[in-house]
């Protein structure tokens, strides 16, 4: 990192999107200031830095804000030296972006519906089913780009590893809370081995939130949802 | 384009996402084969090329499929010479990607809800309101990157121009069908002038679907939705 670079990350500790940015910063070996946001009372800095969506994460680099976790990861990869997160080849890059988007749109959306967003038991149950399907699909993707030893990015951690890896504490929390096995069993053995390798990385140890903490956070969100539904 | 490049686009003519790819191909000066898909009976080639989502558009380059319109545009920009669609600077690139995503997530989603996806009059009305808000927000973005003469990409057409430009026939169809003025009036004068400049471009003339055709298509979709709702 150049001496003059000033990096500040606005986030909340349980957010998988924030975790993704922390993982990318760690991979690049960048030091940064982290500011925990209270989403019930957002900071002036957050509102000024992301006036359109008013959402975390925001990375502020020398005063310039970059919003949206996937865009922040691409920005960090292009703006800083260190291990490449995206492949150099245009076609491999498109494939990596495809699976990173799949991890967001299908995997993350499914456990979020199952644990928090689902308004009825039926919706939550649909979320759980969709999660099994999404992880099985990612098992197939992993089988194509790993020999059972490495990562989605091959020998090194890449874009897809960050996109799915940032969700691992939530996936484990979902296992704790539902009694289901999402990573492992007959259907996703490669993914289970990948998850074990990923969580052992120093960057993951530094960035992934504590699973027990995520379970508590999810239960608190569920209780709030239930109270709001009862009041409606 | 290198002599050995074989490009095939699978799409449907009214799709704004397909239009975006056609615009990018035209900007890059690339010739390609176009195959119109029947979504009620998808081709084996589409199912084989996009087995995960089974959606159009898919661009097949020398036998290798690239899915998702935004990824196809980035792929074309990196893989082929010709005018740059994305800025070279990492920060400007992040900003362009931010607004292209906004055009998809807010503008496109709003008129789609208003014209087709909305299940009730209330939902459709919410879509219309959201469309006005989204376009006003994009007016602000345009004010920051254009002097009232150029494009979101500055002097040249760029990523954001493609993301919003591919929606212009649908936005005009929305005006015809609702009697509202979405581009123009007091709130979006810059956007109206931009839209007039964009539609005069040769690439737009070659790629944008006919507005009357889109109106007919939207009415047909609405009739199908109404029939399905009545049968339920």
C-alpha cells in the first residue's frame, strides 16, 4: 500500500457484505480504520458517503467513497497491488463474476429468507429448500474449478471464494438454528471441505464474525419481526 | 475484431437486457449472428449455454457462453478493441458500475412493476412513483458527469448510457400507456435531452426495439397476467 493511502470502512459486524470487504482488504494486506455503524441512527459520514442507498458497507479511500460490496472488491483489486482477486482472462473473469452474483442472489438470499426475511413459516421453508438447491449448484461449480484441494479461484482465493466465504458464519448459524446440515453430507462434500479450508485461512480468521454472535443477532432480528407482526 | 471470432447472441427482441448487449456489440463494431429465442420453448443451445438460470441474453464467443447482460458488456469491453465502455480509472469505474446497477435495480424494476409485474393497481401505482424517483436520481447523476451536451460516459457513450439507454423504448412505451411524462418536464430536463441524443445515435437506431411493438408486447403480457389472475 502506498504511504499516502487512507482507508476507512463503514460497516456493521454481522453483515456478510461487510465481511466480504474485510476479507478483500485482508487479502490485499491493507490496513484500514473500521467504523461500526448503528443502522438505527446512521452516521453523517455514511449518509453523505452513500446518499443514494444509505447502506453499508462503504469504503472511503482518500476521501472518495465506494459503495456496494461487490464494487468495493473490484475497486480494491484494480486500485491496489497484492494477490489478484479477479482472474486476468476476460472469460474466466466473466465466469467468476457469474458465480459471485449467484452466491449473492441465490445463496445469501435463501438463508436470509429462511432466517430473517421470510414472513411466514411457508416462506422460511421455501428459503431453506432454495438454500439446499443453491449450495448444490455451487458444489457443481466448485467441482469444475478445483481439484478438491484448492479454491474457486484455483490455487488462490478469488472473487467467488470471497462471495461465498463471507457468508460462512451465517451458514453455520443457519445450521445451528435449524439442525440441518447445509455444508456437508452426500450432496456438498467438496463445498464442506472448501469451507473448512477457507475458515482456516488467516484472512478468514481476521474477518469472519463469530458464529454464536450471529446466532444471537439472528434470534434478536426474529424476535423483532415477530413483535412487529403481532403489533400489525 | 480478429478474423477468427465467432459471436452468437441468443435473445428476445423486446428484452432491455438483450438490447443492452446489442448496443455494446454495435459500439464495439462487432458483427454477430442473432438468434431469437421462444421463451415458451427454449432452444437446446440456450439451455446448454445457461444451465443455471436458463435466461437470455447469452453471448456465445467461439463456443464459450457468457451469461447475464452486465457481465457480457464487461466481457466485450475487455475482450475486444474499439471504444472503451468502462472508464480506465478504478474509481470512475466503480462509479459507473454503481449507476449501471442503479439503472437495473431501480429504473428497470420500477417500470417492469408498473407495466407488467405489479399484481394489483396499488403495486403498479407504487412502481410508477418509484420510477419518477429513480429517474430524478439519475438526473442528478447525469448533472455530475455531463455538461448538458454529452453522455454519462462523458464525451462518449459508456456503461451507464448502455444500462439506461437499453430501457428507452420501454420508458417511451410506459409514457404512451400511462399518459405520464417520465423523461422531460421540470424534473428531468437533462435526462430528456440525453435520451434524445442517445436515440439519434446509429448504435441506438440499430439496437433499440420499436416503441409501438413494445407497447403491443406489454399489452399482451398484461392481458396474459389478467387472464391468469382471473383463472386463479
